[in-house]
C-alpha cells in the first residue's frame, strides 16, 4: 500500500493500541530522523529498536513472532505501510496522517511511546533529534493542543510526591496509571525504594513494640493496685 492509498482509507476511530504496537510506531518515527539512510526499516531493524536497552521505558524483549503480529495489526489500521520494491520487507509509519497532527506532535508522541511519561523539559531534551523545539513553552503549546483537541491524545498526570513538575503521558494505549501518594507507593511496597520485605519487617517490629508496651502497662496497673494507688 502506498502513502496516498493509506490516506484515502483512514479509519474513523483509532482503537487502543497495545504497548508493543505503540513501541513499533515510536521506533519508526525515531529512526526516520536518526538513521534516515536505513529508513524505512526492515523487521530486524524494528526489532532491534523495540528491544533497545537505552532510551526505552519499559525495556522490552519482543520476539519476531510478536512483531509480525504487531506490524500486521498496524498495517490494518493504516498506521504503517510496507514499502514495495525491496527484496526485504521494509516499513514506514503513517502516524501524522492518521492522527491528523503536525510533525512536532508526532515527535512528542513518539518520545512518550518510547520513554514513558515525561515533563515538558524532558520532552524538549529527548525530542532534540526528532524536532528541535525553541523553548519549553513551545513544547507546552503542542502538548496542550494534543490534550484539548478531540480526540485527546495526551494527558497531564497529577504531580507525584516529591516531584516539582507534572509529567505528560500519551493515551494511545489507554488511560495511564496516575502517580499515587499512598503509603504503599511512597515506601516502595509496590517495587519502589524500600523492599516489601523491609516494610513487613518494620511492621513486625511495630507489632512487637506495641505488645511490649501493653505488657508494661499491665504490669504498672498491677503495681498501682498493690500499692493502693488510683
């Protein structure tokens, strides 16, 4: 399918993407700018980009079979198309046309799909090779448009405890998890800075001290009774 054919067959509504589908799109946008000589990408190049250990969050280990399923699904959504005239199948993204957004917004969405939620300042830095934004206010302008113009593509998350700035997340894979200020989240009970075993040990110590305090109070009450102290 050519780019012009894909433009005339755009879907009315874009379904929620899987994390791997979003990763494939992000990789294609990124490599279009960073390695233009090898773009469009072969399946092997897409796999290397998806499983890259740096500049990726979360890190993935996608198999070739997984990628073939993701690529086929994205082709049906007209988000990517296969380039003809090559012995090896190569793929090119069609994200801007499908979403109806400018290249600046495509760059922001790609970096969000590759690296997860980020602040405006982080997005400006990480988009440097995809699009050079003049300043943070320029980044905010495109983010605000993506967040307010239907269909909404990004959301500004609640500011997490201890952070000075709120982060932005894309909505192409559905609603992202909001930062939690609960005890379990801030102490690392769900995988953060303090191990779950340490939390359990601390709770056990609190229980032990509470039992000792109760015993001391009982002893004190017995002594007072013997001495006739009210």
